[in-house]
C-alpha cells in the first residue's frame, strides 16, 4: 500500500455503492451506441461503394461497346420503326440498301448508347443517359444533377455517385466522363473537341432498394450483436461487482476484527508494562507505610515508658517523616502513571475527539510504555512545544505506541541493541508535522515498498502479525485525515514524517 492511493480509495468507494454501478452501465450503453452508430456509418459508406461499383461496371460495359462501334466506323442495322434513320448523324452513306433491296441505316456510338438505354430500361432496373453540355440531340440535354456532374468533370475528371431520395425508397445516380479518343474524332472533331477532352458523360440510374435491402439485413445483424454484447457484459459486470463487494465487505469485517484484536493486544502490552512500572512505586510506598507503622508503634512504646529522651523522640519523628515522604513521593509517581495510562487507554478505546496538548500526549505514551524500554539501552528523546489541538487523541496515541514498539522490535532487535528514538513536532501552515526517527537497522528499498501493506512482516516466524504499520497508515490517513511518508536505508535507521490538520 502506498500513500498515493486516491484511485484505490475511489475504486473502493465505487465498489461499496451499487447505485454508482449504474454510471458504469450508462457508460457502457454510450460506448455500445457509439459503436453501433460507427458501424451504421460504415454500412452507409459501403452502400455508396456498392452503388459506385455497379454504376462503374455498367458504364465500362457501355463505353467498351461504344469504342468497338467507333473503331468500326459505326454499324448498319435494318431501318425499322424502332430504328429509324438518325436525323442528327451527318455522314456519307448514312443510309444504304442491300442488293436484295433491304434499307440499312448507320448506328453510330451515340445512337447505340440510346438504344441500349431504352433496352435496359425495359428489361432491367437500370436507366442510362448519354449527355453533354453541348448536345447535338436535344433529348441528350443534361438535367440539373448531370449538369453539376459535367461541370465537375471539367475540373477533376472524377466520377460522381449520389443518392436521390431517402434510403431504399430513393435512387442511386452514377456518372462518369466520356473522354475523346481517336475513333471519336470522326464525328466530334467538327464540334471543336480534341483528343483527351471531356465531351460529355453517361449517367447510370438505378433503385437503391436492392443495395439497401442487403444493408438493412446487415444492420439488423449489427443491432442484435450490440444488444447481446451490451446485455452480456452489463450482466457480467454487475455480477462481478456484487461478488467483489461481498468479498470486500467480508475482508473488511475480518480486517476490522484483526485490527481490534491487534488494538487489544497493544492495549494488553500497555497494561502489562503499566502494571510492571506502577508496581515499583507502589511497592516502595507499601514498604514506607509499613515502616511508618513500625515507627508509630515504637513511638507508642517510648511514650508509654517512664522516661524518654528528646533526642530519641526526634530521631523517631525524623524517620517517620522520611518514611511518609517516601511513601507520598512514590504514591504520587504511581498516581501520575495511572493518570497517563487512563488518558491513553480511554482515548484509544473511545476514539472520541477532544481538546489536547500534543506534548502531553507524547509524554503519556512514552511514560505508559516505559516498562517496555526500561531494561533496554534504548533512549527516547522528545522535542515538542505545547501545541493545543483538537482531534482524535486515541488514534494519535496508538500511532505513537505502534511506532515505538515497532522500533524496539525491529530496529533494535527486541531491545537488545542500543539506540536512539527521536520524536519532533511543530506546526506549519495549519498542519502538524510529526517527525519520528530511530537510528536502528533500517530497511532496504524493496522492503519499504511493502511497509504499509497488511500482514507484511520481516518476523513471520517470530510472532509478528504484520499489522502494526498497516494500522498506523490507516489511522493517519482515515482517522487523522493526514499523510505519512517513510525514508530508510539499511543500517541508517528509519524516518516517518506524519502531517495532519491542526
């Protein structure tokens, strides 16, 4: 666990609140809708590509047929009602007769294109129209769409594709330019065209229903896929979040129980140390009181006698005064220990915020744990001004207690090694800075990365729970709303910098 955990805290809060999960579902719905819209756009583009392909195919077939006819100077066909002589064709031998007397008329490429268009309109769903901006035949005049396409050909020579109408109820219109080639000059050179000029174009018109029928089938497939994907993933996410939340709450309950057990164990160690520490002054006081009783009885015997010297009485009274003073001093010391222990124990167990003096809290914790350090060569140095604060004293006391015991256990090998623990505190820009250091064993960079993780300990086989610094981290960040930072190196001790609102 690292101090930079806002994302982890946000995820924790998110998992705990099922109402927030709806935001994730809404987000997934938006992603699904955007994906469907993107696929629809692709289908729309695909429809245009299919239409352009069909139009280009028809155009290329017609253009190839025209080139064949132009390369042969036109072809002759029997003159009939449906194929009358072309009044717009001015060439020699436009109409001829066969030896048997059959009248033939020449079919030039333009006439052939018009007849192919009529045949396609009758037999297929296609309509082709040859046109130009300077048509010889009036019926070949361009409509508005064709005129715009022809104007575009003059600029870029690129084919055009458009849909007229809405979806499958509309029609696709495709148009490509007709470029003057060498066989075309026979008829069109008199109009001023040169080789490579755009002399006009052929438009291909067909219903959009066929292509959009294919597109609609694909659209329904895409819709089904997106709906199924949305429902499936939403269900999986919801079930997964519920399982994670249930697991998280179970872990939290177990963690709370472990923390409470650790807190009680810490309090138990404190009680044991307190009992050991308070036993000495109480024992001395009891001895002194017992001595005063003996002196009192001796004084009674002396006063009951016939003669007693003033010197003897004064000596007994001096001993009585010394014994009672010794008892009072040790009882006062025991009372001070009891007061410190009471404040520390009550604050840790209640968790109620109150006004307090930071230096007094530090002194109480050090005094309460004095039994743990009394028989060790470890020195504790405190430098803290009298800072009047308001907050969770119990959390602060437990933080200091855990850090002190952690140093005794890990930094100084259960108190077997000499060392110095330094506690400094000051106020800075509305925050309290608590600087805790020891000059013990220290930690490697690899161990520091896991220092605040639950159950992480370097003394797994020696009864270490791995919860001490994890509890410290949670108390600092949650109960004090502060931050904690660790600095250490092997053999160079460890430093904890804690800051919280003052």
